[in-house]
C-alpha cells in the first residue's frame, strides 16, 4: 500500500499507481499527476482554497456524524469534486 492508493487524479480521473510521478498542491495537499498539474497550470481545486470546500484527505475531513450519536452511525464518508 502506498500513500495515494485509492485516490484518482482530479484532472484525468485515473487512479494513482505507485510508479506514477505525483505532485501535491502546496496549498491543500491534493495529489495530481505531474503532467496533469502542468496541463492545468495550478491545483484543480484552486477555486476552493481557503473555503470550507477545500480539498482534504478523507481521514482529515470532518465526519458527517460521530459514532454513537444515534444518527448515521458507521456511515462511510465519500468525497468527490
């Protein structure tokens, strides 16, 4: 397992592989293929920087509910943009 396993590039939509050349946004940490970053010229999520919609790794994101609170207990959280 590598750090970006299970993530897709937000530009091309392809899943990251361990051998890919991956860069991350210095603002939000979103991973991109280097060529995709160059193609866009900036983070794919740049418009969301500094807002509540800013990209976050799922384990850093605020869960929709707290286990044991009675609502949606154990609900999986999915993030797409």
